[in-house]
DNA sequence: GGAATTTAGAACTAAATGTTTCAAAATGCT
DNA sequence: AGCATTTTGAAACATTTAGTTCTAAATTCC
C-alpha cells in the first residue's frame, strides 16, 4: 500500500473536511441559517468545537463554504441534466426532475439550500453569490433553448428569455412545494407536465 | 362625540394591537423567524417588553398571529384578484400580479411571510397551517378554472389540476425572485407572460 | 524512546437572549 | 379627591450561545 501523499506531522484529524462540510449542509438545510447554533454544527458535523473554529472559522464562514460547494455540485448536475439529452423536451424534463430529486433527497430535510435557506441570510456576500448563481442558472437554460433553435427543434422566434424565466420559476415552485412536504412522486409528475407546458406553441 | 364602546378600566394602551401585529409581520418578513429577537420585536412593534408578553405571548405566539392575519389578508386579496375579472386570462394575470405586488411592497422587505419565512419555522402548528393555506390557494385557482369551463371559456377537458399547480408554482417562482431583489417591473411583465403561458392550448 | 507538532475534549468566559418582576403612571369609578 | 385597575418602563433574573483556553491524546521526526 502507498502512503498517500505526505502525511502531516501531528495528530491526525478524526474527520474528513469535505464530509464535514456536507454534514454542515444538512444541518443548515434542516434548520435554516439563524436557527443553527454552533452546538448544532458540532453535533452534526462530528467535529470538535475548537477544530471547527480552527479549520472552518465561524458559522458564517462554514455556511459560505457549504453554500459554494452545494451550488457547484447542484449546478454541475443541472447542467448535465440539461445538456445530455438529445431533445429539448427531455432536457427540460430532466432539469426539472433534477430540481425535484435534489429537493427531496432521502435522509435530508426537503428543500434547497440556495432557494429556501440562503435568501434569508442577512449577509452581503451571500446575497451577491446568490444573484450570481441565479444568473448562471438562467444563462444555462437559455443556452439550451438557443441550442434547440440552432438545431431547428424550435422556431427561431421562440421566446427564449420568457420561457427560461418560466422554467426556472416552475422549478422554484416545485422546490418550495418539496420543502413543504409534498411527496416526490407527485412533484416528479408535475415536473414532466411543466416541461410540456413551456414547449406549447403559441396560437 | 360618542365614547366609542366602553373604554376599559385602567391605563390605556399606547399601541394598537392590529397595527403592532402588522409591524411584527414586517420584522419577521425582513429577518425570518429564528433571526428575530424579542428586542427586534419590541423595537419594531413599538410595544414594551412586558406588554408584549402579556398581550401577545412569546415569539412563537406572535408569529402565529401575524402569520394567520397575513394569510387571511393575502388570501382575500388573491380571491378578489381571481374572481373579479370577467375573463380567465385577466383573472390569472391579476392573481399573479398580486403575488408580485405583495412580494414587492414598498417599505417592506421583499418576499412573502407564507412562502419565504414560514416554511423554515420548526413548529408543527405552523407546518399544519401552511399546508392548509397552500391547499386553500390551490382550491381557489382550481375553482376559477372550473368557472371558466362552465362559461365555456375553456374546453371541458381543460387540465384544471395541472394548470392550477403550474399557476401556483409560477407565482412561487415570481415571489422567490422578488425576495432575491428582482425589480417589480420585471416581475410584473413576467406575471403577464405566465398568465399567457398557462392558457396556451395543447397541440 | 523522546521531543516536537497537531488535534480532541472539557471546562471556562463573556455576551446575548428570553422571560418575569416591581414600582410608577394613567385612566375609570364612586 | 381617592381607590381600583390596567399599562408601562426599567431593571433583575436565568438560560443559552459564541468563542477561547487549557490539558490530554495521537502522531511524525530524530
């Protein structure tokens, strides 16, 4: 067996940094931001209090790291859902289904860190990050529509901007319903119907 | 001048109960639930600390009262927007515009107590109330669609249930965007387009 | 094996927060 | 005017919470 890389000098950590961050995400997802105490994080992350401060910093810093990691992972999965399928309809349905699946993950509090928790955090950096992330999501969906125009799947006068907003609004609605406890099965069906809706042609 | 009703015996209150509740709503809207301290409420409601406890009870009780009042008022306005106009299209547009206007009120933190704040409150009674309120909103929109069927405005096989979910999801999306700082003007335009979207006929 | 280094766990401090208490103030009643 | 009643404001109290410190434990390097 290899000694993987150089092991640092002192006592080894009893936790994995990425894993601890993911656990922090769970805590924030279930209790919001202000509802979370350091004790909650200590308990939920499996990291001792002093280690928590020395490795991650305070609650705000932990939240920011968790939020960035969450956004990156979710953004990547969303992009995959959007750009893997061949047809626009499948792309949109996949995108919306992904929103539902992400918001109803087994063993996690239903909802979404970006949509349900972060907007209430009273912090300029969080707000800016949110704005950028939302804009990024919008750009992603728009690009998929433009791709569909260039392949001729939809006409060139397709209202890309309006339909993109609507896809995102529908996904927000699905996510909020997930947070309020609506079962995944129902939401997945609604995701399909939402995908159909935004592709209806104008009379 | 009339002595309006019987004035109670002791020292008169320095605040109006309904007004104080509305101010509490503002506080909760801008800071969420867990983010609000009693001091915030004392300052924001203009009610002294002991009066606050004796008249309203603790934070949870204040929130519940504020939430119920908020839901009632918003529900009434939504119903009016939905059932006043003659055409279905105007009803839906009015409903969605109302969601936007309510979420972007001048001098209030953008967002919605029911959609953005209450779902994060870790309380069984709040959760139950939310579920009921959401179901009530859904029923309202569905009724408007059924009315439109009976007047022949839409065909009798119109997918009432699906479209109602979608109207509500779209309004949730608009509301969440309001909370994130999107300007009212943009959202009002999107509300109109959303109303058009859900009335597109199937091919 | 022992010194140096890093982490872990428990205890500690200071600040904040929620809730109650109490005397003073403002009103109606007689 | 004086008494009963209710609200008010300040302060007191207890609890929770954030953040630090200190000692013991686990590891590498020599």
